[in-house]
């Protein structure tokens, strides 16, 4: 029986969007009607897919609002991340209630059978007092009661109060899907009722052609990726470019839509710099990922069987990096120690490690035997 599902998405939440899109497309393939409510950046991302997007008012676009709240919090605290955290959390609560007003009108118009949102959308949906069952797709490792590792070790101090708030609000949802690999998440087997692992939904990307230069003969490629959300990690790209400038590799740096190549301090001869390119396509050819430890990018590397050097910057990145290291597929360089010298040494160790390559290949084969979108859709159908 066909159901109508309302997907509440925000493009400004970075890695939160791909898992929602993957689940939405899987539901559509099963004959359900899906409508997405999101900001203008969601509409731009999904335009090639011919997916209906009901665009929220410009004043509640998450990207600009989040950047403003972060800036205000840092200015008010003199850059103290721990003190900025509660200010960030309060600012995001205000944003969520601003979103809840137009979202309530969408729910009245659409009369959905169920609502699906991301971790960033949980407070907005909860504030509407939804009249139907609703689900949350969490785009990273397990968030909730009694995690396998203390949340204070997994989440950067500025994001910690916000993540704790979202963890509390998850208790209101009828279903919580964690879009990560259970083995990656320390094989955690004590999920609360209504919580389920569905695998790495975040490997979904908009269809893009693989750049022809990736197939040109030459030294092996290394992908260097920073956050799709602005988080001052341009220094990561700069340090890695310096680290690999004289090494026998070709380097592809992706900066994301919010950065410009002119922000880099240098551009070595063995490097190419792009705003956006398909990470999955690059990782089919690359031998290594150097990254800020964003969950989606790490899952793409794991799916392709590529070892990694991870330099966690903030948010959930410390927890992502720790899990990849525990799995034996990554070297971790702490942000405070990330210099051209330490990054170069980590890259050399990773490329020389046969064990790391074997581990990555083993987990890639295991993941390829799964179907995360179908798994997510099957769980979501339990609400319909």
C-alpha cells in the first residue's frame, strides 16, 4: 500500500542530507510518495533527481544561521570552545522553533503517513507535535543512552551540548536509524528499543561524472578532503599539500562549496584543487584518504577499501577517527599536532602498512554484501 512520507532535510547540516536522500529514494522505489521539505540548498542538490522539494523560507536556511550562531558564540567567549557550546545549543533551539512554524503548515498540507528527519531536524519536528509516526536518521555513529564510548571523548566541546540535547530528543521519535556500520561502531550490541543500525547510507552522492584526469597515467592519487561545512579546517588542506609536495603521489584536494581555492596558501605542482567532485569516484582510483574524519567521507573510503589518515577537527570527528583507528584502517593525527611533518609521516606509514590495506579490503568486501538503503526503507515501512 502506497504511503505518503514527508522528509525534513537541511542542506546546511552537511553530512545529514545524503542518508535522508538515500532512504527517500529507496522508499520511492518501493512505491511510496516522498516529499522533501528543506532549504534552498536541498532543492539545488536534488534538482537532477526530479524530487519534489518544498522550500522553507530563506530566513531559516541552516547554513547561514549555523555560521552566524557559531560566530556569535566564539566572539562572546573569546574563542573558548567549551564555553561556546551552550550558546550554540541555545541558538540552534531558537532556529528549530523558527523552522517548526512553516514545517507545521507543510505537515497540515501534506498530511503524511510518516515523517523522517535527521539529527539536525529532530528538535524542529518534535516542536511541531507531529500527528503521525516519525523517524530520525542519524548520520554518524550511535547517539543515545549508554554509548560504547563516553560522548565527551567522541564529540568536540563546542558541539557537545547540542549533541546531548539531540540525544534526549531522540527519545520522542518512534524510530531511530543509525546510518553507520555496526562493526565500525565498536560492534555495539546494546541499542535501545526502536534504534537500529542500517549501514552507511551517507555514501550516497549526486550523480557526477568521474573527472577524466583521474584515469591519466602517473603517480597514485591521494584524496584530501575537508568539511563541506565551514569549520576553519582549510589549514588541514594547506598542511597536507606541503606534506606531499615532494612525494611520489598526485594530490586531489576538495574544499567544499563554502571555500575557494584562493584561500590556500600554496598549490604544489603535483596537486589539483576542486570545490566538489565525487569522493566515491576519486576513491575508486586513490590509494589513500587524508581527511578531517567526517563520517560520510570515512564511510566512502571504507566502502572502497582505502586506508586513511584522519585529522579530527571537531563535532563528531574525534569519535569517527577513533573508530576508524580501532578498526585498523586509519592513522590518526591529533589536530593540535597536525603539521606537514606529522602528516607526511602518517601518510608514509599508512601507504607502507600491508595490514592496514588488508583490513580496509576486508571491511570493503563485508560492506558490499549489504544494502543500506533497502535496510533503512524496510525499517521505515514499519511505521507506514
